[in-house]
């Protein structure tokens, strides 16, 4: 295999550099005494209109250029395609009116091609240092389009750049980005909280509320950031934001409390779920099916299917006293035993629950297919395939068509069969979906693909891909499909096949995800080709759509450590630190295994010193450095380090390591360490012909050895015995 492993098709039109640096050069459209500026229109409520209809943007222009007049006429007639062609054929930049309006209408179309065109205009303006020609409306609409297209990082950079340049984006624009960040992985929720804080900080700097009326947060914006806090389990910050809503005259709605249900589930407060429902009813907020679905999903997430079943059954019976049913099933006494000021303020009714009867529902809510399917997912997770099938049959018998099984229901049944390895039964369900006219989607096929790959049935997985694309479904495989196939090739040790699918994915124009890169790196790391893994890593670094995380760094380190290439692995770790990425337990574990493989026990002492500092056990000031996260060592790392130290007769360090193991509740393997000591060190300190300096060093080592033997329970100098492992050597 050659080193030129990855074929590189042209990337979609994406700025080579972040938009942030370029937008900092935007010059102010008007000079005002305020440190920040807000672009407003002379028409009332025009900002709201601009976000729903780009033709309502009110921009005046005195430019008499014929090309500009033609372009603005096309844009006013909503002939966006012809306007784009006119712009592309022109060698000169249009005036600010045309540019802003063209970007607005391209962003409003919200298609991949229109978004790419809008990005190309940004790229051109950035290269010619003309980004100041754009107004706040066009940039805000571009941010919304980027968020909807999944380009969350690009959308975030636009909003941040607008803030740094003095623009205040419309609330619909920046809240859309916050919402996308809150639901994304990695550090997206944390970034959502920071972005919300940045906007609110600038809004508060204006004493006149009318100036920022279109930028201040509304209930939807607060719900977006509350969702981020719930995903992070930040209950205190959730309370602060919940109270902050009053400052901006925003009232919590039913979605706010649905998010609170998620928070209770995230912080392991199952006892509070019923009180969220009661709070909604007490405040007179109209209840929706999503609230009841959230409750069922929360109980299923806790693994408490009995309460979930009681809730669904109460809905089936048309009962209005669902709060009473949940109280009787839940351990509400836990609320009073563990008082929490955060939830006492969020849910004051939970503190005084004994003072009033549970409220009643205003009307009957029957379970729909979504609620039944959620309960089925609980059965599936517990491997209760029979109950899953019974639920499917029960849904088929329902009189209400809204309770009949849909594609999500059948996909859940397929997942249940895949979980137990019954691939034939899963395929039969897929055939049944086709027969009764319930269309399967990519998720359905991807679950089947994963099942075949886990069962090492790669040929069946390949055949399913063909059926998926060429059959009745007519679904092209996506990045998840290819990631599954790549991982399947790794399971059968087929690195070449993994690379083939990776290149095929890119040839189809499917952008690789973070999982795609790390999975391919895993293939090369496991096959002993760290240089190829490094090449994939470099491709990942150069891909602006992917954020390199700790998993990718660790996979690269692991590739070198598997071959005992310690110096190369250490260079990667230093590169990690230079990029602001702190090694974790997996990183140190790979290094420890590499040290053992390379037989360099001296390196183990250096590694242990670093681990000790990260665990807060160091003696210096660096042991409590605030910028480095605290490390929680695991059994694999500490056992490997102790093993190396015992074999190298570093007994003092070995005792430090086993003390750390005991501190973290990890039982040391005394049997193994005793065997190593007896086999390797039982004849230590027998030579009497050595220099005085060497004898002094030996004396210190012997003290450590005696202490280690004492810990092992072997005969030692602390407790005399007629049986000795080593002869006296004159150092006593």
C-alpha cells in the first residue's frame, strides 16, 4: 500500500479560513457615540419581516450603475437564479444593496447549492477586504442558513464576528445558532451557553430598550440555552437562566418545562418528574403530548419500565389523575430527604407536596404511536424481544389510527432483533414494512448494516447497501452507512476495504465525519501502520468541517505505542499539549503499555510523576494547576505502571502507585506482584564486594524493598522470621 492513501475530491465551497478574522475588519456603517451599533430600518418591524421574507429588506441605493440596476431589479422580482448568473458574469463587485440582498435571498432558499453560493460571495469579499459592504440582516440570514445546513461552526463564527464588529444580530438568527449548538455533540452545549451570554452581555449595554428590541432574547432563545444546560446537567446555571427570563419579560412555556424534565433525568432526580407535570398544570400552561412523551422517555431512560407502563396504561384508560398515579408509583419522600435549593426554587410545589392534592388534567390524553414506540425502546434495551413484539401487535389492534405502528415503531422492532443477533428476523420485518407500505428510511437500513457488521457478515452488509440504493427504497447511503461499513472491515482485519469505502464515500460527495476519520485511523493503528494513521490525522486537521478531538489524538498515540515507538508517541503527546488538548487516562495508558513493551522503566518514573501531578498528589504548585483538568486514574494505567516499577525494583515508586490505587478504590493485584518479586528479586543484596557509595544506595533500595515486602505480606525486617528470601549482606 502506498502512502498516498486518500484520494481528495474537491471540497464543497467553504471558506479556507474562518470568517471571524475577516469580519473584524468591517468598518462601521454609521458613526455613533455608542460602543456598539445596531442596524435598524426606517420601517417598523422590518427586522422581523427580513427574517421571514428577504424581499422586505429596506435598503436604499443611489448607485446608477446599469449592472447594479439590472441586478437589483432581478432580486426584487425574486429571480434569484438569474441574479446569481448576473453576479457571476460581472467582473466588478455590485454595490452594498445588491450584495446584501443577494446573500439574503440565497440564504433564504436554504438549499446546499444556494448556501455554497452565499459562502462563495463571503469568500470573495473577504479576499478583497470588502466584507464591510454587507449589512446585519444578510449576515444573520446566512448564519441561519448555515445552522440549518449543519454548518454549525461556520454559523457560530458569523454570529461571533458580528458581535465583535459591533453588529447585534436578530434574535431569530443568533437563537437558531444557539439551538443547533445545544443539540450538537462535543462541546456544542457549552459553546451555546457562552454564545448566549455574549449576546445578552451586549444587549444589556444599551440603556434604550427600543434600540435592541429585535436582538434581545425571547422565550425561544431561552429555551435553546436551557436545553444546553439540561444536556450538560448544569442545574444551577439552569436556575439562573430560568430566573433571568423575567428580566426580559419572557414567560416559560410548556417547552421550558419539557426541558426541565430532561434536566431532572440528567441529574438523576427521577423523584421530581411528577412535580414538573404538576407545575405545568398549576401554572395553567396548556399541556401537550410532548410533555407526556418526555415523561415516558425519562422513566424509560431510568430503566423504570413499571412506572412507564403505569403512565401509559393510565392514558389508555382516559384517567385525569395521572399526577396521583405517578405519585403513588414514585418515591416522592426522596424529595424531602435531600433538599436542593435549585429544585426547591424551580419546583416549589415539590417542597410542599403534602399540603395539596395532585392537580387533575384538563382533558384526556390518549397514547399515540410515539409513546408506544418509546415504551418499546425500553423493552428493546432490556432485551425483552417478546414484549416488543406484543406491543407491536397491540398497536396494530388499536382503533385510533394515530396509535398504529409507523416506520419508527418497525425500526425499533428491527433494533430489538439486531440486538440479540436475530438478523433473519430483522430482515423479515424490513420485508413486512415494504409489503404493507410503511417506508423504511436510512436509519432503518443503517441499524441493519450495523447488525450485519457486528455479526461479521460483511457480504450481507454489502448486499444490503445495494438493495438500499437500487431497490424500492431508493436511498443513497450516508456518512453513517459508510462509517458502519468501515468499522465492519476493521472487525475482520480488512484495512484495505476500510480505505476503499472511505474513498468511495468522498467520491460520492459525502463529507467524512469525525467518526469516519477516527475509524480509519483505528484501522491503520491496529494493523501496525501508524504513519498511515498519521496521514489520515493530517487530513482530518485540514478539514474545516471536522473538529479534531481527544479520541483522534489518542488513536494516533495508540498507533505508535502498539509498536513500542515511544519517542514518536511522546512527540504526538507534546503536540497535543501545544494544541491545548490535555492527555487523559487512555493517553497515559497507551504510553504505559508502550514503556512496558519498549522496556524503558526509567520512562515509567517520568510518566508516574506526571500522572501523580494530574491526580493532585504532587508536592509542587503545579499539582493544582487550574488550567489542567484533574485526572481520575483507572486500574489499567496504575496496574501497568506498578508492574513496570516492581519488575525494575523501583519499590518506593511501586508503593506510591499502590497507595494511589487504594485511594481510588482499586484493589491491587498482590498475588501478581508477589510472584514478580519472588521470581526476580528474591536474591537481591547478596553481593558484599561493592563500593561504599553503591552500598549506601543499596541500603536505601533495601529499605524500600523491605517496606514493599511488608505490604505484600512476605517475611521482612519489620517482622522477623526464620525463613528469609535473601541472605544477610552486611548492610543490616
